[in-house]
């Protein structure tokens, strides 16, 4: 079974984004964003989102099984549709990302997003699962994904009831334990549920 992962975007309008956007960069990551070198999309969103995005990225890279010619890990972006996490980002990209609120009524998000999803749906075989690592209770992008991927669209059942930090910690733990989560259909799976117990502390 082929499987690819879609990662929800990091929030680009917060304090960490402002640190990177300062005219005078004050730390290494900011210097790279301001330079011709830039940052990869994965690095940028991992900095902006912290544990949650880092967990999603690490987990997806560990368990992706893409068909030929398709990235195994793909990131939803605020203005550039779907992109692989290796794509370089620069200062103007973050400025664009931070200027909008993601949602179906925002054309700068919706238009490239819909086109990217339609293109992806046309290039993957029918037996390829598409696993969303992101919020399963929002309509920001779920309607577009569901209408294109139908029963192939899945999410980790363990996400129900968990907050972002708990999800990030769970994903990183699964990679350490080489344990893949169970995925359920977005149409049939329970999106909400009681908050699960806190993750136990791993002692070295």
C-alpha cells in the first residue's frame, strides 16, 4: 500500500514569525532566511510551530511510502499550495505567509491550494492513502481534501482528543519506537473524543 502524508501549515502570524521578519536578523536561522541561502520549508515551519510540526515532519519521513514520482511528505502552505518540505523559503515567502488568515474565503490561500490538491489527486494511484497530519476539526482545508481524495483521506485515530503538543510528542515517540499509528477514514473515524492520558516520561 502506497501512503503519503499531508502536513498542516504552521501559524505564520505569531511572535516567532516576527523574530524572523525583523530588519536586522539576530540569530542563525534568521540570518539564513534573510540570505540567498534561505531555509527549507520544513525548517521554517518547524521553527514557527515547534514540537508539533517537528513531530509531523519526523514521523512522515519515517513512515512515508509514496508511489514513484510523488513526494512522500507534502506541506500545506498559506499562499503556495502544496509543497515538499525541502523547498527553499526566503524572507518574501514568510512575509506572504504571515499576511493572510488561512480559510476557504481567502483566495490567496484557496486558489493555489485547490489547484495543487487537484494536481496531486490526478497523479497518485487509486490505492494510495493520503494521511492528514493536522487538525481534523477544521474546515480550513478538509472540504477540499475530502472532495478530491474521498475514502483515501485518512488521519491517525490517536489524534482525536489530543492537543497540538501532545500530538507532536506522540509522533516523535512513535518514530523512536518504530511504531506506526493506526489510520482511519476521515469520513468514518471519530474526529473528537475525550482527552487521552498524558504521555509517560521516557527515562534514559
